[in-house]
C-alpha cells in the first residue's frame, strides 16, 4: 500500500511539474531565446561578455515566462473551446489562476531587476514594451476583439532579438531596428497559416482572427506583402554591414521559396495541407536565417 501511495505521489508531482512547464510555453520561449542570442551575436561579433550574455538570457527568459503565464490566465475561458488548448493546466483546473498570477508577477519583477542590474536599462525598457504589448494590448484587448491582433501583437514577438542586440550595443541603432523588422514582418504570415489550419477552433473560441472574419483567401492575399517586405529588410541588413553574403543569399533564397509557397495558396484546393506546409516552412526560414546570423557573426 505504501509503495502504491508513493508512486501516486510521484506521478502527481511529475504532472504538476509538467503543468508549470507548460504554462511558460517552453517551445515559444526556446525560439525567443534563440533569437535573443542571435541578436547578441549580431551586435557583438562574438566578442562576448559571458556574464552579461548569461544574465541577458536569464532576465529575458523570466520576462517571457511571466508574459506566457499571464497569457494563459487571460485566455483560460476561451481555451476550453479549442481542441489544442482545452487540456492546458488552467482551463483544465489543475493550476490555480491566483498562484500562477503570483508566479508571473515574481518572474517578471526578477527578470526586470536582472536586466537592469546586470545588463542595461535599455534592455529593461524593451522587455517592458514586449510584456505590455503581449499581455495588455494583444491578449487582453485585441485578441478577443479585432483582426489587428496578429499584426500589432508582432511588436512583442520582435522584442527578444532587440533585447539581445541592445544587451551588447546599449543603443537602438539601425541594426537593432532591422532585426526588429525581420521578426515583426515574419509573425503575421506565420501565425495566419496556423489560423487557417485551426480556423474552426478559433471561431468556436470566439477569436476574430483574420481567417475567421475575412476567410482563408483574403488571409492568403494579406500574407504576401509581409513576406515580400522581408526581401528589402534582408538586403538592408547586408548593405549596412550587419550581416554577410551568406545570410543575404540563404535568407533571400528561403524567402523566395516561402513567397512562392504563399502565392501557391491562392490556387490550392487543400487549404489545410497548404497552411500546414506554410506554417512549417516559416519556422524553417526563421531558424536557418538566425542560425546563419549566429555562425556568420563569429568570423566576420
């Protein structure tokens, strides 16, 4: 009997840990920290101050965790209507919203203090912009009310690489703003592909996402200018000596494939298959582009 109770206790503890890990959205956090690291590499050209780099990543991770927990709290009532989110810890009732809110507040405060003390005040300002836009403007205001949520919410997603860049440079120069534009322009077509794929779920949850309100075809048309705008941004990064020819050629080639893939969506009869492929390729583009930034910065 004692062994059975011990196993049940261990299983309960393991489930609790998984629930807490899930509310900080580890995949999204990993992607954002990867971009923050790339931003630091771009600014520093691998002239690392390892302690500053470490504190920048820790502070950013804590702010991201706080933002994700707040997002989970605010979304919990609508999450129950979506198949992919109804089993999350908060809509599933496995975590107490007040406790999660306290944890989010603590994580955010510690993150801001870490950036202020060990990195620089500019990184704190960027972190504040990111969490404010994500939690207040995107999650609480625009996501349940407007099709503009994805575009405006892109501001928050573009903050991590800027925090990384400015964590070294301590100034908002052209390189920082171009890096911002890469993430800001990438996010809407990336997320709208997911929106088309999960359109029925977003409709059931009451989210006025662009594919829900305007339809898949209008969404596909709106994806094209965002992807197209990434071409001049990529060139400007090269022209102003932020990146080298390896980034220019690889990123441009990937953008060309992505743009043609988006264009093909106007002619496909399989919206779900196309949306899934487009969503995946947008991740490939971002990953490989930022990986080249990291590698190329070491020898430029």
